[in-house]
C-alpha cells in the first residue's frame, strides 16, 4: 500500500491510501498534466467499489508519501 498526498491550490490536502501502482500512476498523471498542460482522465479507480476524481487544474501538488 502507498499513501498519496494531493494538495489543492487552496492549501487544503487530501491523503489517499491505495496500491503502489495506482499511487505511481496518479503522480505520473499529474506530472504529465503539468508538463503538457493537457487535460487527462480525472477519475482514478481505487477498488471495484471506490474511485476518486481529481481536477488537476485546481491541484498544486500530487506526491507519494511512502
């Protein structure tokens, strides 16, 4: 398991506990958004019954904590 910290432009932050692969994918997706300024898929499926929606245009930092 891995912990991803999503920090919004407003300064608020959200911690997401997920698998190593999903955590790495979330960080990489944000990096691609920042590098290319292109809108990517905002919904991330965590488990068959859970997903999150991250609007990268309102996000300052996405980082893997562990």
